[in-house]
C-alpha cells in the first residue's frame, strides 16, 4: 500500500512539473513574432465609417503613395551615378531601422476624401497645416553658396586602433613616467576627474592622455559624453569624421570611464549634471576639466624637503591635487566652493556649496554663466582659491600622433601649422641636404638632429612636449584669440548618421544661445559684463535693478566693451 501511495505521489509530482514547464514555455514564447490579426478589429473601428468625427489617419491613397516611393527608391541607380553611390556606400552609416510591420495587407483602410466626416476645428486645422486660409504661402528661399568641404581628419592615435587592446593597455601603462605613476594603493579619498565632451574626438583623446601621463589614475577619469546622440557612440554608429564621434572602446583601452548624458546639455546644465552625478555617487568633491587643455606635472622641478633634509622631492600633478584637497578639508578651514588650477581649466569642486546656492543658472547657458555662479558663491561667503600644481595649457589643435605623450620611442611630437621653436625660425632660410638628414648646417640644426635621434631611441622629452604645447596655445590665440574656438569645427562629416546635425548650423545655433545668455545676465544684474561684484551689486539685486545702459542707443545686453 505504501509503495502504491509513493508511486502516486511521484506521478503527481511529474504532472506538476510538466504543467509548470509548459506554463513557462507559453509565457516566454507567446510574445515572439507578430501578433495574429484580431477578427473583430474591423467591427471595433467601424464607427469611423459612420461619420461625424474628426479623423486624421493614413488612408488608402497614403498607402499607395508610400508603396510607390519605396519602389522608386529601391530601383537600381543609373550607371552614371554608380561611382558616386560607391563612394557613399564606403562611408559607415547607421540608418535607424523602422519597427517591423505585420506581413500582408491592411485589414481596413479609410477612403479619401471623406466628405461625410466632421470638419476639423479651425485652430486644430491650423496646427496640422501650419497656416490658416488667409496665409500667403511664400516660395522656398534659394540655397546658400556651396561650402568648402572639410578635409578628413586622420586617426589621432594609431596605436589604439591598430593593436590588440590588452597589449596596448599594458604598453601605455608601462610608458607612464615613474614620477607620475598613481599611488598604489589608491589614496583613501575619491578623486573623480570629469571631462565634458561634445565635439572633436582628437582634442578629447589628447586631453585624457595628458592627464594619464601626468599621474591621474585612469580609473578616476570620467569622460562625460554630452553629444546628444544617446547610445550611438556606444554602439559604434558614428564615423570618425562626425563632429560628435567618440570611441568608447579606445577610452576603455586607456582605462577611463564614460558617462553618457540623456540629452545635449548646455554648459550650465552640464555643470548641474556634474553636481547631480556627485550626489548620486556620493562624491563630496570632484574635479572637472575642459577637453581643450593638456596637462603636465613639474617633472623637472626637484626641490628640497620642507624639513631641510638633503633628499630632493618631486610630486606629480595628481599628488599635488590630492594635497590641495586634503588641505581644504582640515578642521577650521573656512567654507569653500571651488579651487582653481589655471583658472577653471582644471577645477576642484565642493559639491554641497554648489547645491547650497541653487546650482548653475541654466537661463545663462554658456558664456557669463561662470561669472554668475562664482559671484553668487562669493556673495554666499564661500572661499574660492587658486594654486599652481602643474603646467596646464589651453590648446586648439592636437598632436599628429597622441602617443607622443606616452614617450613611446620613435613617436615624435608634431602638429599641423607648427611655426617651430624661435631658434628654428631664425634658421629657416638655411639650406639642408635631404640626402644627409643627420648632418645639417647650423648648430641649431645639429641640436635638432640629436634631439630626434634621442626620441627615436627613448621617446619624447618632457621639455619638448611642454614647448610644443605652448606653441599650440600660441596658434590658438593668434589674432587676439578671435578664432580660439574653431577647433570645434574641425570635423565636417557624418551626414546620414544617427542624430546628424549640420556642423556649421550647430555652431550658428550655439553662437545665438551664447548671445542670448549674455543678454539674460545683463538683464539679471543691470550691467553688461562680469565685473558686477566690483560695482557693489549683490545677490539680492538680481532682477531688481535698472539697466545701466540704453538699449536704444548702446545695443542689446550682449553688446558692449565689457564682455
């Protein structure tokens, strides 16, 4: 009897398991594939035929028109255009696929026209047509003159794109100068460095590489991808010539992190996003840097210890930054908000100070928003100091091969448009024999030859890297710096890729937002310019004082000599 009962229990158990697995299979499989057409679908929407409703839906004519357009676009191109098409096909594109449609013909479509339908409300009709009946339609304006296409940019760091990632990571880690090696184990403080990126991938790659070789731990560097292309870069859908291109794989090879913003932020919004990120990740402090800078440690600056000992000491840029953070967190230090290193080219931020004054004013999206924030913090009693911890240089161009920062033998630090060192310019007219590259006429040529030989054997010297970075800065500020931001327009491709924006049109829109931000600042404080604190203006004066200029005779808030 007990044997029969146990067998029955086993049989019941098998039945229960069978029902369980069948249920799981049904629940996980019935979602796959298109849903079968519902037999009652036409009857449910049959009320459309009755009339008396406002309806704006695709009709039979729309479906026929779309089919004709699709057939025309899929037809083979003429032979004369084949070369052009091949050139286009060779460029990587990423057409966003449409959602799959159900196979077969539609079950029910409306006819067109439908005179028995209720007329649309006039305001609603105007919304859908963008004009009312009294509007006189103008002709399409003529096109602007054709633009000169931008020259394609080369691969800025071939080592990253032409070698296995693991091998590259090992080599680059080994090439960081000993004096700049990050401390191991890591310091007990969080030291995140946020670098915002919107355009110009080579510029960002150069900035990140310089911070790594100046001693910043790669795992503490966070590139904040503020491109507005969502996950297109992560999914490798953009090409190198696209201004908003960013290579997640190569940044991972360098050991740095990427944070993608949900949409394209202005500068003020991005700063608030930094504070939000710090809040989410429990960072009480963080560093941030512009992407158009290069950073170096004082590698050749050896000074005696402060205690008078004879040993010499040197510290990396990162070690000095940590020292400043520790200094500011001592008991009794006045409350502080920012600490600048070469103004805000590199900045240490105390998160809670930003939150205390309400964050950055997003009505002032770009220029002048820093004046607004720093003055509001000053008015709130926050200390904002400055210390030189390294060599931080503002640039507008990039090295031909960014691997030079890692002192790789044979990789020379050069850049397009380099005027050369002063002594080389003095000897520019002297003759050279191309058949004897290491036997040049002048003393300066001989020194350059020896320098190049050492680079071939040992890699670039810090003196040469710093010198060439200063020459890059000089090129950026030629003609008074009027063209200092032209690096943002270096790439001109990407048409047909996801989230494509016309590069010149994007810059025009940006310039208009900059102008608007300055006008907002001027209205907020009644003055055109950042010198408001020196005038005695205070936080409580915002939006409450008259203009100190006449818009009718002196122009708008974005004009004037004080910007």
